[in-house]
């Protein structure tokens, strides 16, 4: 049977990114693991959760609201990763790799927000 969100490429990509980020932040020093790392994990898990919730809504305005929240979480992750780079927990090269993925997710979410499926 399945859920409607499972067909969305943006949801699948956000799940993969979330898993990758969880593994990355778990390697950070304990001084950041319970602050910045926790923030990254919460923002990362918010992206696929809000995509799924939006896909389960009937009205387009209701769907859009959840996709906008997911997009905001993408931007939040980007900001947290810059802080992690400044704190020397993440290399700049690794941050750039993540930012490329985050930019792709933001573009895909823009499509959903505008009413196109991704």
C-alpha cells in the first residue's frame, strides 16, 4: 500500500541526508554533541517529517504550510553546519558537500510549495 510521501524524491533525499547528518554529528566532541549536534538532528529530522505531514494533507494551502516549514529546517541545518565549521567540528569541504545537498532539497521543496510534485 504505502504512504503518498514515499513517492516523493525530495522525501527520499531528505531521509538520506538526515541519516548522514546523524552519523556525522555523533562523531563530534561531547561538548557539542548535546547542544549543536542535537539542534542539527532535530532540524534534520524535521525536514522529512514535515514533507510527510504535508503530503498527507488535503488542501493545497495546508500542504504548502508544511513544505515551507521543511524548507525553513533546511536553512536551519545550513546555519548550524556553518557554526560547526567555525568550531572545527566539520571541515569546510564537508560543509560544502552538505550545502550542495541542502540547496537541492530547498529547490525541490520550492517546487512543492509552488504546487509541482517532486
